[in-house]
């Protein structure tokens, strides 16, 4: 018995010690290393780089080597890029748990940005879907640069004629997130009542429109200054959260898309139909270690019982879904709500603005300025 006690306490000590060292490793931030200059004689471009974790003041525009174009890839001259919360999460390396992927101490990849729109500037040998000069948009790492290389298998499609570079650049991450959350996770059908909590942000502005396009009756939740914006996107009802708490109301929703995690699962359950679905997309939780992951784990645990479905959601990059989004934009069923546009020299300010959590729709970086 005493022996077992010793083994168990030994294991506990080892467990606590490894937890403490893992936490220290995750929190550790190395000093910003000097920027590596591109090899003399190679073609260069301007690009936004992050060499260490921290605030937007650590981001800098650098001369970087032009991306290499693989046989199955195209080179895109970026005209406009959009920023997403994932950009400031990667910039800060927070929540720390993401550093298992982004790198311990400093980011493994110095490139910044994902959403882009531009023209095809070069084509790999085996590419068949694109031609030189074609207007395209999509999602690929390193979009906040004059050029980005994108494989044909990645999300990249042509831009409808009626859509500008800025409007196209705004759409990929936020639009695909909204589409997949509504169509694949919530399985929205015509006539259902859908509530979008956080309706005026990047994901929310697309979610309101896509839910409408799927035939739902849509309620958007936002603050007073964004009520008109959300209504203009087609919401049937708008709840101003500064005046009214929808979780205390009498309406029962078939689907709640939650971008902000401002209520508990039991509050949401109260205003969901017996077979309702809550899709947890994002959260304002800025806890250092877990951040939004904590909201998701808590929601999943709370959703283990009962007839209502609680779905955690992570969007996936999909060329097919970007095509669906492109078609919705072409048909005029979805448009990009653009808040502000910054020149490349001020791209760090665009990320800083998004990080305030007060953006109305999408924030764009114009690479032609
Ligand atoms: N799961 C995934 O795959 C996935 C993919 C993309 C994004 N996300 C996450 O989804 C979340 C939303 O992303 P986003 O791009 O829409 O962010 P965003 O553009 O930064 O969202 C800003 C919006 O949040 C609204 N907001 C702030 N506090 C609110 C509150 N208490 N109630 C309702 N709305 C509130 C603001 O409206 P007001 O100014 O009116 O308050 C603002 O319009 C983020 O947490 C992001 O990390 C997840």
C-alpha cells in the first residue's frame, strides 16, 4: 500500500513538473531576430513579416524573396488582402496553446495574412484552371505581400465581374466560415429561425446573408451603431444587445450561430427549439493559455446531455466552398461589408484595428497603394 502511495505521489510530482515546464515553454517569447536579407540578385517584393510574438508594432514591411511557383501553383499579384482575427492570434501567439502549431518562442512562419484578391502573374506547368491576367481570390498563407503563390488545389477561384478586388479579398475566411457553420454544422433549412450572435463582424455579416440565401428567417445581434448595417444585409430582425438580452425573450430559434460567446450554453438552450442547434464559432475570451478554446470545451461539456445539439466548429479551406461563395456573390445574394481600407505601409494598423473587436464587417489592405 505504501509502495503504491509512493508511485502515485511520484507520478503526481512528475505530472505537475511537466505541466509547469510545458506552461513555461508555451509562454516563452524569444527576442526578435534581425531580418534576413534576400540573397543578392534574387527578385524581391514587399511583404508584411512577423519575426517574433507581440503587438502590431513588431510587424514590419520587408523586402522578401518572391515566392517560388510550383508546377501545380499560380503566382498572384495581390491587389487587396483582408485581415481576420486569426492574424492577430498568430501575431501574438495567443492563446498560447496555438504555439504547438505556430512555433515555440517565435513564429515558424514569418509571413502574415490569408485572404487575397489579385491577378494571375505566373502559372505553373501543370495548371489548367487559370490563365495569365485572370482576376482571382482565395486563401493562402502570406497574403499580406505583393505576391502570393497558391496551389491549384487550395481555395482559389475567379472573381465575378461585378465584384471589386477589395470585396473579393474580404470574403474567403469569413465567408467560408459562415457558409460551413450554417450549411454543414447547423444544416439550416428553408423557413428555420436562425440567430447570429455577433452579426456585424467579419463572420457575422456573411452569416446573416448566407442564412437568408438558405431561406431562413434571420435575427442578427449587434450593438446600437451596427443595427442599420445588419438590417441592410437582410436580417429580418435585429436585436441591439445594449438594450435587450435575447436569451430572456420568447422567440425560440432552430439555429444559433455564436461568434462571440457572450452567454452560457444554458442561456442559449432556453431560447432554442427542442431540436435546436448551437454552433460555437468564436468567442471574446482572451484567456492567455486557452482563449476561445475554453469556451468551446465548456460548451461541448454542457452539450453532452439533452435533445439540443451543441456543435463546435473549425472551418476548413475548401476550393469548392469558395466557388459556392463566389456564385452567391455573383447572384447578388451575398456582398462584402467593408469597414476600413489601409495601404500596405499601414497593414499593421489594420490588424491593430481588428484586434479592438469593433470592426464593422471586413478590414482591407490595399496592396496597390
Ligand atoms: N471557428 C472557426 O473556424 C472560425 C473562423 C473564423 C473566425 N472565427 C472566430 O469567430 C469570431 C468572430 O470572427 P470575426 O471575423 O467576425 O471577428 P470580428 O470581425 O473581429 O468581430 C467584430 C464584431 O464583434 C462584435 N461584438 C463584440 N462584442 C459583441 C457582443 N457582446 N455581442 C455581439 N457582438 C459583439 C462587434 O460588434 P459591436 O461593435 O456591435 O459590438 C464587431 O462587429 C472570432 O472569435 C474569430 O476568432 C472562428
